[in-house]
C-alpha cells in the first residue's frame, strides 16, 4: 500500500455504531409509564372495583346519589369558574397595560405583578386570616377607631376562598398573555385600524383571538389548580368542596366506605382534568396562529386621567395581593397579638422554633426539592429535546403526558400514588410508599412540565444548522448535545429548573397525602401548626417559605426578564 493510499484511507470517516434513538428514549417511556400512566390506571381501576377485585359501579352510584357530594362538586365548579373569571379580568388588563403602554412605575409593576405566585395558597389564606379575619388587623381598626360594633366577615366563606385564589393565580394569566401580546405582529392591528376597527372593537376582534392559545392555557391551568386546592377552603371552614372531601376522606383511617369515596373523588378529579385539558387543547388547536417573523407593537405613553388610573389599578390589586405577606410577617415575629391591630411586642422565638428546634421541615423541603430537580433535569431535558428535535414513535403521547401532568390535580395524584405504590412493585418487590424516595418522585412528576416547556422553547429558538454542522464532522448525538446544544440553551433550562424548584417548595396537595413521620415538609408543617392552633410557628414557616420562593423567582427573573409566559404554555406541537 502506497503512502498516498494510506493517507486516502485515513481521510475516510470512521464508521460509528450509533444507538437507535428509540433505545435512548426507553428510560423516558419507562418513567412516564411507571409514575404517570400506572398510578392513574390504578386509581381508575380502584374506583370501579371491590376489595376482591370485582368490577362494580356501586361506588360511582353512591357518589352520584349522595346530595352532599353533588353539592360539593357544583360548589367546586362554581369556585373554580369564579376564580378563572376574576383572574382573567385582572390578569388580562394587567398584561395589556404592561405590554402596550408606558406609565409611571411600569417597570416596577411588571416585576411586582409576578410576585403573588411565590405565595403558596396555604400561606396566602393564612396571611389573609391574620389581616382580614374576625380578630384581624382590619376589623380591629374598624371597631376601635370607626365605631363598628361587630367584625365584618371579609374572609370566611366563598368570597374569602375566591379572594385568596384570584390574588394568587392571576399572574398565571398575566404571564401567558404578556407572552402572547409580545409576539403579536403590529401590522395585523394596523390593518384592522385601516379598516375602521379601533378601540375596544379592535381588542375584541383582533387582539384577543390572536392571544387565545396562551390565554386558554393559562385559564385552564388556573381552573384546575383552583379546583384541586383543598387547603384554602379548609382554613376558612369550607368543607363542602370536592377537593376538601377527597382529602378528608383519604386521611381518615376508620371508615372504609369514606376511604373508598376518597378514591372515587380522586378518580373523578383526574378524569375531569383530562376532559378540561382535551377541550382546552381543542380550542387552542382551532385558534392557533403562527408567523415567520413579526414586528412588535410599540408601547404608547398614557395621557390624561388614564396616566393616573393605570398605576392606581396596579396599586389596588397589588395591595390586596400583598396583604397575606403582611399578615404572615406580623404573625411570624409578633409575640403579643390579641385584639390589637398589630402585635404589641415582637420576638424571634417562632423562627428559632422552626429553624433550630424543629428544623426537619426546612431540611426535608430542601432535600426533597433538590432531589426532585435532579430527577427533573435527568428526565425533563431529554423530553424537551424529544419534543423539539425528534420524530420518535409515541412523541405525541409524550407531549400529552407532560401537559396532563401540569393539569392533573395534586390531590388526585397523591391518591393515585397511595393506591399504586402501597404494594410491592413487580420484579423489584419494593413498596415505594414506605420509602422516602416517593417524596422527591412525586415532586418531580408534579413540577417537571416547567423544565420540559423551557427546554422545548429554548430548542425552538436554536437553529438546527449548528447541530447539523457538528453531526457532519462525526460528532455523536450525545456529544453534539453536550458540546453544542446545552451550552446554547442552558439559560432557558436553568430558568425552567428554578421554576420547577419554586413550585416544588410550595407543593402541598400531593405530598401531604404521602408523608410519613420524619418526612414532613414545610407546607405539611404549616398546615399541622395552623390546624393545631400554633399560629406563630405556622407563620414563621410560611415566612421562611416565602423567602425561599422569592429568592428562586428572583433568579428566574434575572435569567429571563418578564418573558416567562412560555413556561406555562401548552407544550410541544
């Protein structure tokens, strides 16, 4: 062989054995089956079978014929619908003002409007009770200084639940609408104006239809979150809601019939979430719009009375939204607070109690959440890549499963995990419900969609030619991902992981049903302290949780600015 032949042979590309993509995706399929499909299947099966495994519709019939459960279901639908309506009105108006107009304080309001989502619903309603309760700050001021003879019921009842939920969830609408409005092509509205469509008519005919996909995604998420929230109603004494009944029936261990009804309610909540999700995706699919490029609508300065009304709107909304922060902070540091507007003395004893004497709540929360984020990165980032870059078999089912996770009520998922993992798993024989790993696993499943969505959105913004160039010189798929793709999308992935972390810190609905002694998280501790009357410790834990969530949200904000709506979108195409 001549030297020329040797050189020519060396120049030939070396054949590489490549693992089929479907094989690399097997861990994803297995994870989604084991921790989403299997628990839901077990939940639905248990709802229509007896203890002996025989099929029966008796439990469903008992639910349908029980007047109390029917009323609870109707109440839940009313509360959830009312929450959506309130969130839509406030969230859309806030987003429209922030994107389209300049006015005093706009930059500050754009950041403060996001902050209410760092307040866990349980902490939020607790804080409202401290300020608006019968013996709260507002009622004491009204009675002491304005001659009121008896306290006003600001919070106990439907109106209190609606107030707490709307003030917590409206940023989800705002984020999605901000994302949609920011990508709306100015030429479309200019064309409408040229045809005589102006003012409210232009918003109704052009703007709202164009932001429908993000709008529907946010509204669906708000509806399901409100429908599944059991802690907020229980704090203000409302038990005739379906989520509250699911929790109360499951946590009692005496009446087998009530326990079975808890399973039935959990299955019903999961089924309704799937139906709502299908309807929402159908609407979004019918109203989907896309442009190759767009020219953003320029912000215009507000003038006259509008220049005052816009900041006033944000001041009023944010004042009410931040009332829980005031109540929790006062209770966390107040030593003597009885029939006075504010504590008369202050102390650090409550913080010392929860951080030094009983640190298990904080330690477990950080431990479970950190492990959950690692699981999310290991599974969620590959899922985001599969949705954005592959044509693997079952890609559509993976997309649907991720969106279902986001919509699935935490209460239903907690009940499903109780039923699925309270028995030895086939082949391995492990009972996961008795192992601590169940806590980070359920957190990872619950909060994975944010990282998946962020990864997917980041990959869509990365041109394929850069990855194709690496592949053309012989780089394997994995090497291309770690050397080219990941360094270019890490900011979006990190933002999604931090969002997953923030909501994992807040999780209560699923974890509170699975927790065993020694596994308690901060939300479990808050609920336990509050229901047992230890208000100071409950508030101190809530204060610490708010600080953790605020720090996480600040990190996300620094990475992404206000463009976080995509994290709440409807997933891959």
